[in-house]
C-alpha cells in the first residue's frame, strides 16, 4: 500500500464548476497535510496546509481533513482555466502522492 | 530573497559516471529537502537536513546517493556510478521550521543518463 494515494485522473471540469480532489494516506499517526499545485514543467507550489479535522478555506480553495477516515480533500470553487495543473497531496511534509491532473475547460 | 536555486539546470551524463548537484536554499531557512520526480509521479523523498544535520534518508535510496550540507547553507547531492534509472528531475526545497511549514521548491536539475 502506498503511503499517499490520489486518483491520477485526469479530472476534467467546465469553467465555473467545483473541482474535487481526493487523497488517502496510510499512516494513522500523520499530523500535517498539504496540497501543492504543479504546472507542467514547473516546480510544486504550496496552496494550503491543514492540521485539524474539518474544513479550512482560503479564497476559492477549501481543504477538508478526516483523520478517522485517513482522508484529505481539496475543493476548488469557480474553477478557472488557470487552475489546470497537477495537484499533489503531501503528508507529514515529505510524503507526496502521485498527483491528480486537473483540466478546466473554458 | 531570490528563492531556492539549483545548479546545473540540466545534466547529461553517461552511465557509470558520477554527478553532483548543488542547491542553495532561501537564506535563513533551516530545513533543506531533496526529492526525485519522474514523469507522471509526485516528488519522491530522498533526504532532508535540519541545519547541517542529515535527519532522514529514504530507505529507497541506494548507497550510490549521498548528500551533504556542510555549513547548514547550501547542499550537494552526489550520485555515483549513474544508471539509466537515475534519469529524473531532482528537486530541492527549503523551509523555515518550526515558524513556517511551507516548502519552497527550486527549479530542479534534470538528469539524463545515457
């Protein structure tokens, strides 16, 4: 079992829709969770971090964490074509999933 | 603040040769991480430093890989006797734990082993 698992996608949504990205992790003792965005040919950049169960909102982005289910998600509201990228889930700083490729169609 | 820099940006080498990459973190950042990323995969953790101390090294990392951060500033990653399977993007990141958890990534060094 991989430490961090994500649906590889690709995920395609129309402009203005909500994009939902999911991630599960195997280490029940994990304490910190991160979502990164990586544009093609570029390095990852942090979008959000979350540490406690529940929701955390930042602009159009909402991270959701459920430690009992070992599940973390990222919602992107009012998706824009500029959101088209690969979204990486990371656990405990250094354990990354394979990423989900998102395409937002105009 | 110029961000994390990595040199060289591209490296082509022949199988069996040794290569060394350099990472200059954001100044004052105490943590420095090395990752390897191949196409379609997320960054794979290799090792990290807290100041000059190497605190963790991936079990997946063979003895051909070694990293140093001698004065707690820049770091080098050396791969000895390169193999074709070592071809990847090597990413460096730095952070300022515990005050901030954001990792700032450099542009990476793309290694091609022929």
